[in-house]
């Protein structure tokens, strides 16, 4: 079914495997920062990785 719709199975499988773990770690980071989203852009490395992710998503 995924191949008929044009989806590659490897990224979908990665999403199913890594998605819950990513969500759990995101929640933990927000709890440690008391819900402040600025914690994700305070450090230059995390800010640049977030910017790259936004560019990749917007280009898709």
C-alpha cells in the first residue's frame, strides 16, 4: 500500500521506531525547562540543527 502511494518503507519504519522515543525526550526537555521553548534555541548547536530541520521541512 505504501509503495502504491509513493512512500518509501524505510523512512516510515524509522518514524514508527524513533517517533515515540523522540516524543518522550521532547517532553522531558520541556519539563526540565518548565515549558520554555527558548531552551531549544539558546545554544548555537541546537539552534542551527533546528534551523536546518525547518529548512528541510519547508523545502519538501
